[in-house]
């Protein structure tokens, strides 16, 4: 944010219920929740946690250069304190003030949600918009009640675009996030099985995702995937204009962005004809994505729609998509292991939809590899998919069956539902076994052209398996 006097920031935050203890001073530009990330002048937000209380780190934040502590009570740090009833709520008030000020001068605010693909799409959108002007977007997957406002506080006087990734654990969460960061463009990717245990079912998931578009004004834009019936059904829930994206026939709307003639290369990178139709007619451009996986086509179309809405030329959009990379860690990251085996590291998170996309991507890659390595094997190390509720057993069995249908040669399952994955895979996979995370890497035997996929929910920590395999390559 723009550095300013603490008193000026508090005035901008009104009617927030906060009080200031200590002298007035300049604060900013950074707002952080980790004392290790403090920069000169930063505001340190002290958040109580289950294991540690951020207030205890306030003196360390002061020593690192923090100009102010945002918290719930005064600490031993000898700097001004901005106090409220709840630290996260106070952070949200700061973010709301910064964004409101920026939108008044012309900032365009874009939000992205969906059961899967949010982070990849956010990264693609950011890389397109950076061609148009200074852009702020989350680092990694900062999509909750802390990450969204933290990202928003990075907006300054030069920022032209703010991209927010918005997740939810229940009804009302996304609506609250959009009250902090009102949107001009709202992108809904899909409605899947992620977190159905928390939402209470897929219909409730759809209701929660639809909150992203419900407060759009008539000049706002809802970017909706026509290929997903639950997303398509959201069109009546917004006063904004509709931009339809997809690979099939698209409904009438203010803007239609389609992918035609989709092809996949040897590394599972999609190529397609981008087709954009609006009041000015239809324009096309060839797109060769650098990111991996057939599922990235839909993500790229959403990014392209945002590009068109902000005034980008279709050829420029196609070029930007071709140059875009996967910026966030452990998401469809492809690397070479000893003996010319390939590691597909998608270990950041998992749900049934993203798991299926990753399995299909690995299968596409190994099929291409078999032109040079006829005996190339297809291996998957699969961790639990968390937060699926009562449907967890069937979902894990289903993923095992999909691995069998895709003709995986080996499936190694890790976690409480490992036996369910193995049960689903057993009839069609030569080797289907349960293993511990610690023993998995050393138990794999990989040869030329083999492809090994690493995929599981964040809480399972399968990135450690990928790291162990990569360490062996050094």
C-alpha cells in the first residue's frame, strides 16, 4: 500500500472499530503476518493461532523494522499499536480501505473461484494483465480470510489490476471476501467435489461459488464456464454482463470465448484456436500453451476472457498465453529424473476433479514417450483427498478405478484412504500397494521414458516424495 501516516490510514478505515496506542508515524508499504517477512516500515499483523500467538513475535518484528503492530492487545514492542477486537478483522478493514481508495481512481478488480484450477488460472490472468499495466496477484494460493486481504494491501498508487483468488469452506465465505475486495470481473471455473464434506453437498458448493458474481453491478462481468452445467446455471444470479467460455457450443452473451481444434503435444501442452465473439464480430488466433495438461484449456479461456474485457487484442492474448508459465510451486511441474524418467509434481493439493485431470495428463505424457521408449511405465503416487466427508471412501475407490482405466502400471497410495485407492486400482493395475510417505521414493524403480505422478492433498505432504526423487537426480 502507499506509505502514509497511521492516523491517515485509520481515517481511511472508518467506521472500523479500532484504537491507536502510541505516537503517529509513517506506516507501510508492506503488511505482513510473519515477522520473518518484515521490511522497513511494515505493519506487523499479530494473529493468534492454535499453536502460537503472533503477538509473541511483535518484538522480533520491531527489531526487523516494523513501524506498527496490528493486534488485539498491546505487546512489548515499542512501536504504535493498532488494536481491534480481532486481528484478522482489522486486517480486513485495512484491505477494504486500500481497495476502495484504489477503485475510486480506476483500479480494476478481478476475482477467481472454482473447485479446482483457481491458482493456475490466477497465474495466467496475472501474466496477461501485466502486459497492460502494474498488476498485484497472490503469491501461491492465498485465497482465504487472511490471504485475500494480505494480497489486497499490496495495491499502491501505480497498481492498475488486482487479481484475487477466492476460496471457501462454507456458505457466506466468498460473499464476505467480495465485501472486502469488490469485483469488476468475477471468474467461476467449475463446481466439483472439493470440500463437499464441509459444504454439505455439491449443490451447496455451487451456491457458495455463485457468491462471487452476486454483487456485480451492471457494468461488471461474470466469466462463466458453459461446459460446467452448475456454473452455467449461475447466469441468472448476477446483474453483470456475461462472458461465456468453453470448448462446445456457447450460449448467447455479451462475450463468447471458445477453444476450437484442441490438440495435445508430447508433453501434454495444449494447442488450440482461440475464437472470440462479441459485438465487433469474431476474431481468431492460434494458441500454444506452455503449461501442462488438457484441463489448462479452460483455465486459459477464462484468462483470455479477462484479457478481452480489459481491452487486449486477441493476438496479444494468444502470445501472452503462449509465454505464460506455472508460477506456483508443485502444480503440474515437469522435471527429468535419472535414467530419463519424468516426474510430474502436482503435490500441492487434490480433489476428485483435479486428481482425475492429473492422472489423464500423466497418461497423455507416457503415451507420447512410448514412441521412443515402448516399455515406458506409468506410475502414480497418490495421497488422500481431504475434506470429502461421507463420500470419501467411494471417491478414493473411484480414483483407483480411473488409474486402472488409464492403464497405470503402478499405483502407490499414501494416507488413511490408501487401501481404498488400492482396492479401486487392484483389478487393472499390475502393482497397486500401500506405502508410507517416507518409504515411497526409495521403493520406486524408474526407467527410461517412465512417468511418475505425485498427487495428494496438501495435508499429506507428498511434496516430500517429489523432493526425495529430485535429490536423487542431483
